[in-house]
C-alpha cells in the first residue's frame, strides 16, 4: 500500500521537483529567476504578489504579468551492478499570472495564480531497479493568492492575504513479487498499482517591506502551512495467491497532507544608479511532512489504514543576485544559490530523488512604453547522492543518484 502513502509527495505543481529542496518550486517569475530568486527586498514587478506583496504599494496604476519558468530535468540512478536507470524526458511548463492595482496612496491590491510546489517523474515500469517504489508520479495544481497591501509611510509597507490550493495527482508503482507468497516457485506478479486523487486547502500569508534609504531596503515574506484533504481512487490489481487479499478495484482512498510554511528574509543594496545587489535567506519548514496516514476500502468492503513515515527536516537556502541597468530599455541579471535537502537518507525515495543543490542563473529584461519582457536561464546541479541502505529493505534504492535541470523562463508584463 505504499502507493497511496505517496499520493501527495509532489503536491501542487505541473513541474518536476528540481528547483528548490524537497518538492518546492521557487522560480515563479523570469526576472526573479534571473537573480536566483534573491528577490524579497526587490520585488518591483507584478510578481511581488508572490515574492513580497508588501512591495506592490510601490507600483503605480495596474500591472499584469504572464509567463512560465520551464523545467527540463534529467535524473539518473546508477545501480550497484553498474547499470543505469533514467527518468523519461519531459519538458514541464508551469504557468504564472499576477495582477496588481493601486487604489490610492496607501492601499494596493494584488492577485496571483501559480504553482509553488510540484512533482513529475517517470521511471521505466519494466526495467527500472526502483520500479517497485515508483513509476509515474505527476501532480497538477494551482495556488490562488489574493493580497491587500498598506503603505504606512515612505519607509514601511505591510501586506496580508490568503492562499487557496487546488490539486490532482496520479501516482503509480509496480508490484513484482510471487503471486502466492506461501509457495516457493509460484508465478510472479508484475502488476501496476495506480492512484488518482484531488483536493484543496486554505492558507494565509503576510509580508513587510522596509526602505531604509534610496540605496538599502529589506523585505520579509511568510506563507503559512496549507492542510489539504485528498480524496481519490486506488487500483490494487493482484489476482491470485495471498496477495489478492489486498485487492482494491477503483476503490475510495483518502489522506491529508500539510504543505510546509515558507519564510524569506531579504536585503537589497543599490550600489549605483546602474548596479543592484540582493541576498535572501529562505526557510522551508518541511517538518510538517512527518507521516502520511491513508484510509481506503478493499474489494471485500473492509476498511484499511496505511501509515508511512517521512520525517523530513526544515531546510535553508542561501540566494544572491544582481542586476545591471545597461540602458533605459535593457537590464541584465545574474545570481546563484545553495539549497539544502530536507530528506534524510533513511527516508529517501525515487518519487522525490532529492539532494543538496547548487544553481547559477542569468537573465535580461527589456521594456518599451508599457510593455516589459523578461527572460532567464538557470542551470541546476544536484550534488551526487549515495544511498547505502534501502528503507524498504533489499538493494532496490541503493546506488548513486545524479540530477541536473535546465530552467528557461519568460514573463511578459503590461502596465496601464
């Protein structure tokens, strides 16, 4: 029943879980991505709705932006016998949309729709060494965020709002075992378990922006945990032997998951009229992801409960970024970050084959009249992770894991 346990491993997003530790997707705007998301104390476009909604009080009129930061991942598992497994090639295109409107000198409103968490991996269901842990894992979701911001004076602005999350998930794995565990030499099961589910949940957020002077500013942004109730269907298809006692054909299943709260603290320094530097400390409280308890019904009508222990840990990321104003029309950006994985070796799994990671990013922005176009490219490197022991026993997960990802992005903005 591990398949149900993993229903929400990759919650909220249509992208591979590769650009922030765990299954968080930090890149939610091309301009911010070009600065490695060291953007909390900058947040000077419509994506401030997500990165620091207190900063929307500094934007005049109405601002709209629409775009994507695509994720093109590669993941490889080198098995103990020297063979290699890789995930299927796929390009993920999670969208983002933001809108801000200045009501008056004190009050502003902001709305956003994006995918701040995500998971998509697919290991070969016939040959992958880890196919009994996971084959296809895909979660599609959207986060809606509405904020109100208040400008207290020329230095301080504050914001608060709420998040509404909708999601659906498909998570599969293979059952490869003797069909009748009581008798040696019995036929071998080679069945795929499937699970589909969807759900929703609510959260809140708060932010502050402080401009010390024309050169130095600070920002802080907080998103609360989101509790999501998932309801769906499970198919467990073993047809013979004692394994068939667990059979469930299109039966109800449900579970709960608490998405982590997130906190960013940032500073920005305007060295000159042309050059800006920024830095962020980014905290994700993955300790909310400790246990997954699933209820489901077998074909026999008997209810069952399954519990899986995750015990993820809080994780930090350090981000730095810069922006150079080449002209009134053109700006160029660069950044880097180091992100720590929340997944202990003991609880490693191939739905989220996570490790510490380093990223480098470049970006450019062009504007004319009321139109802006921002583009970015990030190269993400997972540090090699060696697994010496499989949580489920045997050699299934043992070996070395390496991953990289390319993240090209584009965001188009319009002001009126």
